[in-house]
C-alpha cells in the first residue's frame, strides 16, 4: 500500500483527541468481552455505565504518559495489533488469557496457528487493527509545547485519579466481593490479561530456577509374568482433545464408539476420569510424571524424569510414535518416530508405523502413540471422508459461525474415527498373543467445549473450566491371554471402575503393570495394585 508512505494527510487532530479516541476504542472494542462479563453479572445500569466511564478515563490517563511526539504512531500500531489478536480469541472462542494459555501461544507451531485463521478473523483484524493503523498513519497530530503539555497532562491525570477515588471508594466492599466471586474476569481485561500472563509464562519457561528431581531411586523389578514365556507389549494411546461426554462407552447416546463394540468384553472402562489440566502443554507431561494435578509445575518435564524413563532404565524398550504436536519434552531419552512430517496425516499412520515395528520387538516393550485425535478447530481435517458418519458438519475455523448441531456432528465423527483407529490396533495386537502379553491403555489429554455456554475449544483455568474440558475417556483393553499371563483378578479390577479416577493414577499404574517399584511409587494410586499376579 504505497499511499501509506506518501506525505498526504487525511486528518489533523490534536493529541488529546487521539488519546480520547484510542481510550474509547480500547474500552468499547478490545474490552467488549470484559464489559459483557460486567453486564451479565447483575450489576445495576448505573454501575455498568460507571464501569465504561471509569475504564475509558483510566486508559486515557495511561495514554497521557506514553503518547508523545515520535512514539505515538508506533505505539498505537503495536497497541491495536496486539489487542485485536488477543480480543479476537477471547470474544470468539471465550478463551481466557492466563499464563498457561500464554505458554501455549509461545510454544504453538505454524500448522496450529494457520488452522485458527478464517475469514471472520481476517475481517476482524482488518476492521480493528488495519483500519486504525491506516487512519493514524494518515493523521497529522498536533502537540502542545512539551512544558505546557506536561502541565495539562499532569492536571488531567490528577483529575482522573481523584475521580476514580471518589467513584470507587463508596463501593470498595462491593468491588472486592465482585472480584473474589468473578476471579476469571481479570483474564479478559485487555491488555493487562495478556501482558501479566505473558510475563508469568516467560518466568516459568525461561527464568525460574528449579532443582532437578531424582525419580528412578532404588528400583525393584518383579517379573511376575515370566512364567508365561512371553514378553509384555504395552501400548499407551495418548488421545487428543477427546471428551468423555462424547463417548458412547460411558453413556453418550450416539454410537461414537461402535468400532470398539467387538472388543468390549476385554475392555475395562473408567467413567468421567479427571484430566490433569485443560491444555496439552500441561496435561501430557503430567500423565507421565509423578506429580499430581495440584503439584505439577509447567516446567516439570524439563527437570524430572518420567515413567517412560523409568521403564527404559529398567529393561523395557520404550518408543514414542508421534502424529501430533511433539512429546512436550517427554521423549528426550527414548526412541521417537514422527509418523507424519506435515501434521496433516490421519491417525491410521500410527497403526501402520507400529505394525512395521512389530517384527523387530525382542524385549518387554511400551509404545506411546500420540494421536492428532479431535484437535480443533479444524475437526473435519481429523478423519477421512468415509468416516463422516454424521452430517452436516462444521468446516469453518470460526466456530461461532457453525450451528451447535454442525459442531456436534463433526466432533462426533472425530471420536468415531478414533474408535476405528483403536479397533485397528486391537486387531493387530490380537494377532500377536502367541508372542506377547498385549495391553492397550487409552486416555485423552483433556476435553473440549463445543459451544456450550458460549465456550469453544479448551484451555480455561481449572477452577473456571466446564466439566466437558476436564472429564476424559480412559479405558484398559486386556485380552484373555494377557489377563491369564499377568494374573489379573477381573473382579478386583472391576471394583476400581466404580470410583472416579484421574490422570494422577497413570504414572503409578504403569509402574505396577510393568512390575517396577521406585521410591516415588504410590500403591494407593496404582489401579492394578492387588489385582495382578503380584502385590507391592
């Protein structure tokens, strides 16, 4: 756009008008979600109007400190770009910008980013970032001499602060109670939400110094399965964005798990299992580390060995097959095979890669298959056309433009396809029972919101996130030959199905299943303890 760099001027405005216009834009557009939260919290009309006025004046006071000659236009350009992007995701996906979400932003890859780009996002960005940038670049801004400007701005800020104090002091108790009861509102206020969260994310990822945690201490291996004369072959399928509410195995009305029905007699299905977090970045490491949801730190995987390392160091061949967004630091010490270079492959790629490796397995083994699963918003890209069981489907990354029925259809198709992939794995494992004791464990990293209560995708703070983002499918498939070889007491294990479990159990259960104890092993969290051919 050459006209942007020409010397032509469209408007002439005093800087005080620019300050006021930018404050109004920030309050009424970039903070529309914030105002909506206030409006829907049953405050009086007067208090709502007062909030708009006070917010606008507060931003105007801030801009008085920063909008000076030579830096005004660069600042405004940066301001409208960052606030437009942040406000878009908060408004259209109802995603709060806490520090964990900012960690996801810092670590996201190109493919995930492009999946979020749609015409609605482009139009929003054009209206509230590109147009304001064009207008400010074509505006001549008039400034007072700096001494006079300093006096005027100091007087204005003093008046604003006094007005804020007078307005808020009578309601300080009500304000304190509101913020305590509506804690999440701070995650939608621009730009404090993403700035403070970004600082917190940077500290977590790059600054905080955390001591190394020793995990594989005093290991004891009890090879209780050796009488079978076969090696263990454990397959852990790490699902992606599958929610328990959409699994027919746990009560969903649609037959989304129909491909698994022939294997149901050998499946132990846990209902409403709690995930460790609502994001892949936290939940996947948490599943394989000894930490619980309450004790996990975002950088834990960088200074703590996982259960995969423990098995690898105690005689198991451990392999990670990847078809999603990497292993989040878990596979630094184990074999890794990426089954698709451009992340557009279907999850059947994992099965093909696994089958190709089967002839070379000589030891007790654990394979982790990391699926692309039901990752949104491009749900329709997660399954082949022949697996489109329900239609019409949503194909728009701007999920608000889709009906709830279209969203439900396309998401349920991803679950059906996941069931097909799991059934294919079980079929292959059944062929290997003469050589191995196969066991398949499946769970998902977190759930997903599909427009319920205006929420989409996932990633909300744990205390604010709905159940559909926190409750995930979890089951164990163990054929009769493996149950016999491992000495599984079926009645004992079925008792565990009656209690709601969580990702906290998986670290300890994998150890128990593998016959390994270490200092950090907790038999109370081992779902197999007391139900196999050994008791720790």
